[in-house]
C-alpha cells in the first residue's frame, strides 16, 4: 500500500516538475484548452464599469495604431 502511494506521489511530482520546466523555458502564459475567455467574445473578465490603468493604456495604444493605419 505504501509502495503504491510513493509511486503515485513520484509520478505526480514528475508531471508537475515537467509542466513547470515547460512553462519556465517557453515563457508562455498558461491558458485553458478552450482558448480562454477571448473565445467567448468577451474583452474583459470582470464586470467593472471602469477599466484599469493598464487596460486604458493598451486601448490608447491600439487606438493610436488604428489611426496610423487609416492615414
């Protein structure tokens, strides 16, 4: 019984170690298999009436790029 527990613990430990190494080497953000909330057509996760400062800055940059493309 203890042998099965230790073997299972070791396998899970190796899986977690492999996943963490893959994350550290690729530097990609973690996401679900369905593509996350973007696949639902939603732009933000929360129901906040006012976007955060980082989002405001990103929106301003995107607007600036879109204006340059039009000209």
